[in-house]
């Protein structure tokens, strides 16, 4: 039989449909996919739904959508089929039964009739006596006649694999090398449940063999049971695949990453305004490195350089701040302008108030996109930063927001500065020069004339024109808003300030 490593590369992502995939789980898909694409091999998806009690409806769709959003494609899968289908385990039950029968016939497995109560009592005893947990029960040595009779009668039972009791088992993990365990520590695990569904221990060798998986890439949580799994692979006569147990991801407090550390489902990141390429990059380098300094990689570059061997067995720590930073880097530097405008537009379509006509003005988005990319880390910040561009009128913020620092107790001064600005800009338009350089020159000139610090004047103008303290750069913003609305907003704010002042005086 060929050595596993000589086979063409075929790797898989084999999620169970227990809900949305979280980031730790999806990183396995990313790494496996990169390896397949790096080697020119294949990547497929298999749905492991043999534990029907844990199935959550809609999971498969969410899983596939998460992959798609990240830019991961698959060559075969439950939705598209392929030469080794079906790719959903519950549709492959006869194959597992046939394998279980083969193991029973070869005396590699036996039927176990122990009841839940008996198993619970066994566990209690093991706890009390401090002995090895697991199944060390009587059914392994039941008389063949009794077994046949009870099975015939339809007594509920499971099928257990008969682990060797002496010697050792050695298997190889690509990242860790050979691992050897004493066989006396391996208990007889269930391979076929009483409902005739297989457990993972039986289903995955049957499928990974049939589907020609070269590398079983899976989470480290499977490492403890791997020695028992390889016994099953061997008993079925299948050449062993290369095992790659991928390290866990830790939260900031050193515990296994979970919701409580702020880790989210993949599609929640999408919702919150992360870019798929940024999350993909971030997760790829969480536990994998090319060298000691490179952090930003395009998909193409990763496909070029990614090797499973470079995965670290030490658990990596999830750093939320770094993810946000990286997202900002992607927004600023690694997204073509038209794609970025498209992302902004999609978000604005969804989030702008309903009175803004749809579809929203795309050319407007293209105009301000270059101005805000420097200031945005998450797409979810966009709408609040630019909504005023889409509104015909802006309600100025309350007077006390204007009347701070230089303008404290000087509503009249602020109002007349705004009126002067309106006048100067209106005049500018008459000369046909409405452009951000000219706007800036006019306002600086005005500040000079009024003996104001430029910043004190600009703050008033910014609040008046946008309604906000934090906005895209002021002169470019006015340029895009246009002379009419700019002048009107400056005047509105001025009259609002005067009204407030006179109301206060009364
Ligand atoms: N269904 C298993 C899980 O979701 C997959 C393990 C594997 O990849 O073999 O943990």
C-alpha cells in the first residue's frame, strides 16, 4: 500500500452541524484549504451529522456561507456533490454498518448490551476506586451463543471496538512526530450506537478512506482518542492518513477561546464590519508563521508559501485588538478603491434611515470613500461618519456642543463667525472655484481676518455642515456637500445659536 504522504493531497473540512462555525473551528478550514491550494490538491467539505441530537437546523447553510464569505471554495461537498458522495454522513449509514459488520466478523469488535444504568455504576466505581475511566465491562467476553440469542431477540446494544490489551500503539502526527501509548490505557470505544448511527470513531475512517483523504486535519481535541482511531483504521485494512492535529486557540486569560473572550461566529464578524480578507489573514497567522516578522499576506501569497509543517503546536492567543488593527490595515491599504466603495455602499444601503432614497447615490460613495478609508477600522463605523452626505438637511447639534472652549458663553460670536463663513463661501462660488483647496484658502483667510485660531473656526463649520464632531476632512467634505447646502447649513446653525442665546437672555 502506498505511504499516505505519497498520495495526491486531498484534505477536508468536516464540521458537525451544531450551529454557526466559530473562529477556532474555521481556522482549520482555512489552513486545510490553503494546503490544498498550495499543493494543487483538493479540498472538500463533509457534513458530520451522525449525532442527530446535536444537529441544529440551518447549520450547513451558515457553515457554507461562512466559507464563501471568507473566500474559501470547495471542490466537492454536500451542496455540489462530487465523485465520492454523498458528503453528508447521515446519507451513508449502510457503509458504516457494513464496516461494523466486517469488524464484528473479524473479531475486532463486539456487541455490548450494557444499559445506561450499568455504565453509570461502572463510572461511579471507577471514580471511587481511582481506576482508569472507560469501558472495561463484561460484554467483551460474552459467550458467542448468548450474544447471538440476545441480538436475535432485538435487545438494544451498541458495537464496541476491541482494543488490544497488551503492547503499545504508535501513530504519527505531522506536527508532533511519533506518539506512543500503552494499549492497556485504551478502552473499548463505541463505534456503532444503538440507533445504528456510527460514532465519529467509525465514521471518519470509513469516509476518509472512501473519500481518499490524504491528511486528516482536525482539532487537537481529537489527539487523545487518535491512538484508538488508528487501531480502527488498521483493523479495517485502510492505510493510515497523515494526521495533523491543529492546536487550540486561547483567550486572553489562557482558557480555551470562547464567546466569553469576545470570540464570535464568522458571520458575526461580517455583520460587525470586518473584511473577510482581514479575518482570513488574522486567523491564518494565529499559530502559523512564515518568518518572525511578516504579518500581512494576500491569499495568493499564502497559497504560495503555506506549509502545514509551519503550524506551531503551541496554542496561539486570540488578540481582539490586533484583529481590529489588521482590519484597519486592510481598509486603508489592501482593498482596491472600487471594492471598498462597494462595501461601503452595501452597508449604507442597509443602515441609512429609510427616508434616504434607494438605491443610494453610488458616485457620492465613490467620492468620499478615499477620504474616509484612513479613518475607518470597521465597516460598521461608516454610516455614522458619512450619513450627512445623504441628507438634504442637517439638524445642527445642540448649542452647548458649539459653545465650548473659545466659544464658551459667546453664542453671538460663534453665530457671526458662521455667518461670515457662509458669506465668504457663497462669494467663492460666484467666482466658480468651488474646490477644497479654494475652500480652505477662504476659511483660513477668514480666520485671519476675524483674528480666530483656524481650528476654532473650523470646528464651528464642521458641526454646522455635518452635525458631528468627527467627520471626513472638512474642506473635502464641503466640496462634496456642495456650495448650496454648505452655505445653508452654516446659516441655519448661526440662527439656531442666536435663538438659543436670546432665549437664554430672556
Ligand atoms: N465533526 C468533527 C468536528 O466537528 C470533525 C473532526 C474531523 O475533522 O475529523 O469536530
